[in-house]
């Protein structure tokens, strides 16, 4: 009966005696849905009702005909028995040309909600994409009548128009885009292109409707409308300032339209404190508080890039942190060192081959020196950086009067002058990016933890890691590049992980054929957490269709609670996977029923805080005497009341004297959470 | 050589003080209603999200005027974000 099995399935079955089904499937490039089930296509005639299910199969779709084709996931152990059924003519491992073979959508169970009655496909919701551009002519971003699904496109790089509505660039309306798409006489030209193809690909994952190939490659929220910002920058770059403007603009336009919005950003940088203090992160956190706004960011691809090092100093101790410079002649090597302001750590730099380091620069100091190789070393130390009580020291190494930065091992000497805190320090190397990615400086003794790219360390947003559904590595495993948490303040990141490796999505027609090869003429494959994030963004859009009032924190809870902790993610939650693997169907199911508690009447009386909730909850107060740290989620203490009730009172009496900045938390019996920090101003208690 | 407002600058904007004078895109963390004062000091405001305001100053002189405002708590220079594919 195995003659009905295609050769790859036969090899797979043979190999199962020496390896797992998942590994055997990976080697012969057969899709798997869990540890034992493989994706197959059946050619069948006269199949009895329920017969596939009797073999343990999960049916995706059956295309009826004289000879029907069924797309199913079936346990590998059932393949031979299934092949023995007389109504089965052939069993074929699924291939890329079949509709369900874009693995990531079934993997995250998005197709299950697409086919619900009524369907959940993002209708009425906006998806906002902040990226390097979009191919607005791509059919996947058009409606059935050929009009655009893009309601507004802000091209931040376009020449400004007189009396424009934006501070730079220009906005094209749906009417402008429709004019081009319909070749309307007199319609304004829209010269926007996406030469890099990144933005087009990202948007297709979140919201492509698959029209270019009759639904073969459908995104997570295919009926959402789109707000696009083509970010100011140069090619693959965006700018943090322009991103802030983009977020504000998208949220404002969504509010004008009266519709909820899920926003995706798949860009990042390494320089910063990784504690959510960057202005971009603060802006995102502010907007993430709003009802009907969900913000998603890629975790970054830095896990193996050797961009983070950390250590601990005792009083008077000196440690050396070494990094290898690629010897750029284009951009600076930039290293940032962060530590608690209770510790005073001086820093010096020793260039390759130099017998001794430069002079030590104390906290708050600056220096600019020339090396013997005529490079320039500029150290800038900032005390109380971003008013979070930490010290930030940036080391800029530029080519100076030489033709390039001296390649080789550069040594940072860190000396613990006064250690009143824990003596811990962290260092990050800024990304070099194109055109000198191969010249990226790297630590010789790195830590792969705390490699989430900024602004992914923002406290309130959702940060997405990547796992494998196709491509190098074991299917179902975390992608080797996927950045890991936590934040420097110990918050778990990413929040969850989604498919991000060799994802087939929309391809910009303006892309270079060699750099971005075509698949099915209108699609292309890309890998990165850039591809994972829009899966989550699309999922957020579906949640907003079910409950348009959700804010980012609530959507985050739903997605994290729904996340699957199966296979390689069995150890979740952790700082690799976050809560686990994205499960859209389960998150949508939860969104239909969950009631988040509301906190009202928060009152401070003496040293006590009291409040009311709409449903019985347990309670907690988290506090810190340092307000900015509390804002970023770093508390110095907490109180709890584990009695389920609608009225709570917690008293900070007995704490050391001081001003305490407090946030109030309520947890339902099912552990759904609401946090009230007076809109970031905090409830202030004086002891 | 710089006044006390220099501590409000992040390392990138602080470094820019020593480089060729040019227009700078900056993000500010402000306290209270600051927009009018920022504009008057020379910030071409691009956006605001809560206490975060972005915009452009024409040169170092304008940066100094903006940084010296009591309502300005911090200034961060705009920096490149790179795609994560």
C-alpha cells in the first residue's frame, strides 16, 4: 500500500526509526504541524464521511471533483493505514504550489478564524505599517474591484507639497492611489516605490489578501484596510524621529476614522539602555495606552551577533571588555555602556596594539583623543541618563584622519571607582547595517541575552520573536537569529514568537530580481523577526475586529495566554520564546469572552491607597521612589491583597520615609489584569 | 564650554555640538504644556505623543535655546533604525 505514498513520505517513514518525525520531515522538506503530524494532499474518490478523522487526520480543505483533493495534517504513524484505504488513490507530501502550503498561516492557526462563520479576517480594522515603502499596485493590497485597500499612504521621503498635512513628505489618499490603479485621466502621479521590498513583504504577512494568486498566499488579516507610512530614511533605514511622527500620525488618522488599528514596525537599533527609556519607546508606550491601538515590534535578529556583553564590578576592580572592529571606512563603531547611577564606573579605551589604554573618563565626563593609527575616540558619559538614575557612556570610534577604523581587538577598561549598587554593567554595540554589515563590530565574549533591538524594549508594546516553519534549522525551533530578552530592568521579552523564517509573502515589483527572487511572480521569501512581527500584528487586527476597544496591554495578555507551549517551546514562558508560539484562533476565542477588570475611584489617604473594581479581583500595588524607573516597570517593592473583592485598600505605612510612585493592579479570578498608573503620572504616596 | 543644559542632551546630540553646525532632528521629553515655548525657541515641531515631542532645530544655537527651556527634560538625537530581515 505504500506505493500510494509519494517518495518523500516513504523516506520519511523509513527514517522515523532513527529520528523524530519532525526531523525526518524537515530533511525531506515535508511540512509538519506538530511533533508527529505531516501535511499531505490526498487524491481520493468516494471518501466516506469522517473517514479521515478516523485516522487522526485534521482536515484543512477538500476540493470536490470527480477525484477530490483533500489537504490534511495526518499522524505519520497513520500514513500507511490511510494508504491502505481503497478510497485513497494517492498521498502526496504537500508542495509549495498548493494553497495551504504557505506554512505560517496554518501554523499560527489564522486560517481557522478566517473560515469561521462569520469570518474573522480583520474587517473594519486598520493595519498600520511603518516601514521602508510599499508596492501599492500589488494586487494583494487591492479590493476585488481593483481599488486600493490603502486608505492613506504617507511617503516621508516624497517632496513636500504646499499646505501639506504632514511636517515632511506627502500623503497620498486612497483616491490618489485609485486614480493610478484605474489609470484615471488627470489623476496625480504617485511616484512611490518600494525598491527594498521589505515593507511590501511585511504588509503582505499582516494583511495581504492573496488576490495576486487566487488566495494562495493570504496574510493574517486579509480584510483589514491599510494605513502605510514609508519611513523617512535611506533605503533600508528609518529614523527614530520619523517613526515617532509615523506612530502619532497613524493613531490620529485611526481616531478620525473611528476605527481600531494594529501597528507594525519591523525595524530597530542596538544603541540605548534596553530599558524602554528611548524617546521612541516612550512615545510608543504612551500611544499603547489608548483603547483601540495595538503596537507590535520585531524582537531583532541579534541573538548571535555578539552585540551585548555584561559583567559585574567590585569596588576598585577593573575589567576589560573586548570587541573586534571590522575596520569600517563608512560609519563609526559605537558602543554604549550602561549601569546603575549608584555605581561610579570610569571607562578607558585601548586600541589594537596600543600598550595602554587612554585616560579613564569618570561618570559625566567627556574626552576626545587620537590613536596612534589616527583614529578618533570620543567618550561621552551622561549621569542620570534619561532621568532614570543610570549612567550611560557612549564610545564613538571613527576613522578620524585614517582611511578606516583600525581593525582588530579594541579593549574597554571599566574600573569600579565607587560601587554602592550591585556593580553590574551592560554594553551594546550599535548596528552597522548596510552597506557594511560584514564589518559589524562584535564582542569577543558576548552574552546572547538582552539582545532585543530598540524600540522592542518598550514596556507596553508587544515584541515578537521568530520561530522556524521553513528553512534552516529544525521546524518548530526558535530561529537562531531571534533576539532574546530580558530588558535591562528584567522585564520578559519577547512577549511571544511567531513564524519568521522563509516566509512567502508579497514581493515589490520594484525589487531587484537577484536580491529578492520571485516566487509565483508576485511573491518572495524573506526571513527575520521582521517577518514574525506582522504575523502578530495581523493577529492583533483580528482581536480588534472581535473587540475594537482593546488596548495593547490587553491584546498582549490575550496573545500571551493563547500562546502554545508545545514542542521546542515547552519551556515557555522565557526570554527566548516569550509566552510561546502565536495561536491566533485561541486568542480570538479568548477575546470573545474575556472581561478585563476596570479600576475606578483610586484614592490616596495618608499612606494608604484604595480603589474599586467592577468585578471581584485580587490586588497589588507596585511602587518605587524613583518615578521614571517606575514608569519603565522597575519597582522597588510591592504589596498584595489576595482576597477577591471589588474594594481594596493597601497601606505603605512602615516603609522608609519618602515619596512613593505607585501603580495599582487588579487581577480577576482568571488572572486577567488591569494596571492603573494615573496615565503615567502615578498615584503618589508620601510616607 | 557648555552650560548646565548640556546634561539634558543624550550622547549623540551632545556629540553633535562638537561637529559641523547643521540642522538636527531631535526628540524631546518635556514637562507640561511646552509646544509654544518650543516653537518660540526655534523647534520646528513635527509630532507630539504625550510628553514626547519631535522636531528639527536649524543649528546648534537653536538646540541650545531649546535645551535651556525649563520645560525640556531631555533631548535625544534622531537615529537610524534598520530593517530586521
